[in-house]
C-alpha cells in the first residue's frame, strides 16, 4: 500500500464535466476528470494550453464563469465538503481559508488603486474577523514571510517589480494558511532567475504551513523541481498519472511521451526535437474515441471509436490508452523495459 492510500484525499474530483455554452457552440472544457490531492503533497497538473487546467482550478473554487459556464456532471469534495453544492456566501468563507489560488498574471491580479498591505489585510478581516489595525499588522508579517520589507505595505502594485508582485500574490494566497493552495502557472511572467526564487519560496512556505498544493503548469522542469505526483491532462481529462519516477522514467501514454520528446535534452544536444504532430482538438468539436488519436502514431481503428479505459501499471501509475488493454492479464510485464515495444506502444 502506498503512503497516500493510508489517508483520505484532501481534494477529490470525480467524473467532472464542465461546458461553456453559447448560441453558436458548446465548448467542452472538462470531460470526465478524476483527480485526487492528498494532505501535504504537491500534485503537478500538466498539459498544453487549452487542456482545461485553469478551468479545473476555477471549478475547485466554484468560480466557473456564469451563465456560460455550466458544471454538467461530477463531484468536487474538498476537506470533506461538497464544494459544488455550496452557496456563494458559503464559498466566500471557504475561499482563502480552506483553499486559495495564485493566478497566472501578477500584473493584472492585484488592484492597482489599493495598497498591497490593504489587499492582504482584507483577507484577514474577512476570514479572521479582526479589526483593521490588527489585520494590517498581520498583512505586514505575511509580506515579511515572502521576503518583502513590511514598510512596503503602504505601496501600490505599480511600485513593485514582476517578481515582487508575484510574492505579494503568494502572501495573499497564504494569508489564512489554507489547506490547499492552487498555483496557476505562477512563474510564467517571470525571468528564469526570479522563477527559481519564487518556486523555492513556495516550497519552503508549503512545508512550513503544512499544506497541499496543486501546481498547474506546462513546464515539466517546474514539475521535476517541486511536485510529488503528476497528472497529465489532455482535452479536459487526465490521460496519465503517477509519481515523478512513474512519469519521468516509465511514461506510458503516447501524449506524455510526446511532451518529453518535444523538450531539449541537455545530455544529448545533438538529438532533434520531436514535436507532437497536429494541434490540441477544438473543445467545441472533440474527436470521437480517444481525444488524442488524431495526433497519435500508435492509433488504431478502435482508438477512433471507443474512449479508452483506465489501465493500472502499479499502485501509483495509470493511463487511459488502448495499448494496454490486456495488461491485467499479464502482470509480469508491468514496467517491463520492452513492454512498450511488444505492444507497439511507448517505451518506459
């Protein structure tokens, strides 16, 4: 039994379907998503732009834009609460206190006409029911925790650099020590040096505050740096998930293989990059069967007709792919180095 099986998940998403409906079309952003995050761990949610990663984060916060956004089916359980059944007033108490989200762009996520200290203090006043003076003192402490001198609490967002703005957003997200922090591409707008500093800061604070984190990213380097487990997302569903070792050393799904093949290899600089052919499918017109089959070199006629089942390779590692449909009949081949070749599929 792996360690996570000994405890209940902090977050559990079951068969989630989220659509955005307009007169012209229905965009199917999330399609049968299953996901779990356990207390104290960092789960990396990886995929190309348009995979549905940000919509997943917004659904956990029950913030899918309405009226276009509709949760068609599924369940989201957070800290034993049925999130999708909560009213807006109940969610106001939950957001920031039980779960917080650091959004992608620090340039647009902060209110330009309110000091950063007051923006953080507002979180304390809302959830801790304390007066303005005490809230501001705690806001200053949060700024110091993320490496910003407390004297800068009276300054406005435009007076901060991009990296410092991101630190302010982290302070906002961690103000009330949530049990789950959702980080949506938190370093995208930052240069490489600042990226490393911000990631190190987030890791340190995560351990200090003993919280779980959902790291939404397209950057496999970030995943290797900060995550315990990985879920690879494509066309609104998770196609492969496992530990870092599972995904980096024993990848099984052709899409996961494609993501790694399209990255430069420092150890072999002469190796040509192999991009994934084609583009992400239009979520308003998804292909039948496996959503990846139009881009997959291993696709069969069955892949075009039937949605693949989930196949398990170990207690921690699974993928949705028809290449492994007979896997349960031959457990001896699990993680076999030649298994991918014998099936005509991906190599571990």
